[in-house]
C-alpha cells in the first residue's frame, strides 16, 4: 500500500496568502511546498503563486530533476509588476516530455528554454511577462508547437510596428481553438498578420488605447482590419458558416471602453444570466482606454458601427446593447438594419432613446383601402424588409427614464412602433415587452393591443456601483455625432 501511494501522481500547488499572514504560517507553507517539490518527478501539475523572492528558491531544487509525468506548469509572481523574477532555463533539465500546459504571469523564462519547445504543448498563457519576445522568437515558438490549441498573449506582444525589419513569413496554427490577445492596438494588429488560424477559432482581442493622440477612428480602423483578416478564412470555409453566430452583446463591461461579443445563443432565450455565455463565444472584441480622463465616450458609437460592419451578423437572433453612450436613430438603422432574424432584444441605458426613435418613426403610409384581409399578407411581406428588426417578438428596456413628463414622447414612439409592428407582423406569437419602470405598466395596459404582454423588470438600486449613476445621465443629446455615416 505504501509502495503504491509513493507512485501516485501528485498535484502540487502553493498560493500566496497576503502580507498580513504570520511569519510562522508563511514559513510552514513554504517548507511544505519545498517538501512537495522534492517529489516533482511524480507531479503531473505544479502551480506556484508567490512573491518574486520565493519562486526562485522554490524551483531551485527542480533545476536538474526530470519531470516525466508533468502536464501542467504555472508560475505567478504576485508582485512581478514592480520586481519580477526569472525562471531558470534548465528547469527539469529540459526533460518534461508530457508538458502540455504552460502559464507564466508577471515572470519570465528564457525563450530558448526547452519548456517552449515541447511538441506536446497545447496551451500557452503569457501575462505581463518581463522579457517580451522578438517577432522571430515568437514565430519560432509557434512553429515548434504544432499541437497548440490555446494561445493567450496579454501585454507581451513584440512591438512590431517601427521595428528595423519586417519578417516575410507567417505561421499556420492548424489546431488552434482559442486565441486571446491583449495590448496596444498596433502590436495586436501587426502580430495578427503573421498568423493563420482555422476558421472556427474563438478569438478574443482586448485593445488598450493609451491616449487621445491615437485617434479613435484609427483604433477602429486597425481593429476592423484585424477582424476582417480573421473572418476572411472563415467566410471561405465550409466549416466557417456564420449560421451558428446567433447572439450579439455590446456593452461597456471593460473599465473605460466598449466590448462586443458574438457567439452561440443559449438554448433558453428567456435566460437573463450571462455567466455561462463565455463558453459560447466565438468573437470577443473590446477597446479599453487606459484611464477615465482620456476615455472618449463620444467615439464609442462610431467604434460600435465600425466593428459591427466587419462581423457576420446575418443570423443573429439575440441582440443585447447596454451603455452610457448615445446611439442615434440614424446609427441604429445603419448598424443593425441588416439584422433580419433578431427576435429577442435587450437594451439598457442611454442607447434606448435612439432605438425608440428608429422603432417608432418607421411608419409606413398605407392607404386604408389596402387594409383588407386579402391585402395584409402581401403588404407584410414587402414591408418587413425595410423595418428595424422585423422579426422581433421580445423587447426589454431597462434603466432608462420613461416616466417623466418630458419622456412622454418616447412612450408615444414605443406605442406607435408596437402598433405598426402588430399591423404588419405575420407572426402569431405574442409580443412580449418588459420595462424597468413599474409605473409604465398602467399606461400600456390601457393603450396597447391585448396581445402585447407587459411586465415590469427589476431595476438596479441607485446606490449600487452599476446602478443609475454608472449608466449615465438618462438624457438624449440634442446633437449626435454621425459624421462617419453615409
């Protein structure tokens, strides 16, 4: 029994507990970790999250000791942003043949380390590493990892733009399933030109926009070009059909910026919980400004239009738009006018005002003589192609001011849009409307068609971080910035 237990593969993990932990407990934890690492030849998983002063001493005993069973290796230097540490090149004496997952956070490992040349490697996660690779080093690694399935490069891309030479080569990542890039737009864009991906690769790109000197329209242009390049292979591949891309989410979920996610909708269209949505993502793009004072909220709507123009949205059925930025009637039609299959719409914040104008002001003038039972069907067939979201049967509006006297016009627009939708819709399904203001229910109960189901949704308390203050002034601007629209 004892012999068998000594042969059992081990999972070794050590986590920094904070500066306030008593020295005695810290010493015991580190000593226990050292004892465990002495058995690293039996480990299939090693994860160390420690200070920069502790990691080198913990791994010192592993320099020349092979790790024949090791599959997952992770180092996280918790204070690495200021100090950092370097993992020795000779770790495991270069003998860890099963290593398939390598993660480095705020620490470094020489790029000629055998850990980067394992053919078995399927996952590489690099986050804020201290020594950024050159383009040649990074491409050489990618060529030596033919089985790579997950590649995460956050704040560690080589600064290709402005380099002395540009490489005339590319690497095809035939088995890649997930690509995640985070950094300066120019670095992300230039790196993307060196790699070729399978059409069904899930892509996440988070652009950090440093300052106002690099104009938002240039950020959007670079990101749009990058997206177009990734989507080109998908569009030309039978495996890359866009029919599975059925859910579009647009919001300000990054600190100061815009996030756009496109993927596969959950089986239950009524589910409001988006916590499991990431598992369905295919494309996740965001632009984040480095600090609030330089955040160009007035450019957010333009970025949204520019990015959406590159995405395959023809089969989207669920649309979620949330934010403090304003979207005009004209921009709603220009950005989302081609979405003919959307049946579920969820809107939060200032984006609602422009939507209501686009929704309510699309009145089709029809001669009353045509409104006979025989004439309704042909009128509907032609009209739906020119209306915003003609297949919509479920609409949710949240955190928007629709109850003040000056907001009555928006209720009128909503009523007109719903009435027109009822007249022209060929769907037998009831239209479900949900609004975050309880007082609205009485208004619609008296004035809407009884086929329309009116409910009230939960409104976030005003004192919560993501409540009314976070979503802005609840006021439609007098002038929209639509200079980029045709």
